[in-house]
């Protein structure tokens, strides 16, 4: 899938998504998401997130946090991961993963996948069979 604007997208199998604007995206299988705008991202397994802005980061496992601007960061040891970014907002990570970005808001990652973008809005990733 490639497009500049997509809204309410639900994918149920392996796929690759690339676009400049995504809204309310739900992915139910192994995949890769790349875009310029992300917000409210929920992923459910080990994964990698790369973007430009993060705030309110809550990591739930052993990890390393590096950044110039963090707000409301609560690290709790639940899973190995690494967080690097300049700005984090409402980020909750529940499994092995790496988060790297400059701008992400309300990101919850729960499963194996890779998220890479500068701006995402309402993205929910729920399933990724190994």
C-alpha cells in the first residue's frame, strides 16, 4: 500500500505500508510501517520504532534511555529494550524492542514489528505471528 492519505486501514496479513499520512491504522500480521506522521501507535510485540518526537515515555523492561528531552518518563523493568529520542510522549513499550525517533505521541508497542515514520496518527498494530 502506498498513498499520501489513508484513514481507517485494517490489514490482516503480511504486508508493507508506506505513506505520508496515516490515520486509524490497524495491522494484524507481520508488517513494516513507514510514514511521516504517527500518533496513538499501539504495537503488540518485539519491534523497532523510529521517528522524531516522543513525550511521556513509560518503558516496562530493562532498557537504556537516551534523549535530549523527556517528559514523564517512568522506566519499569518488564522487558529488554533501548529508547533513544529527543521528544517522547505517552510511550508504553511491553516487550523486547528498540525505539528511536524525534516525534511520536501516544505510542504503545506490543508485538514484533518495525515502525518508522515522522508522523503517525492513531496506528494500532495487534498481531504478528512468528
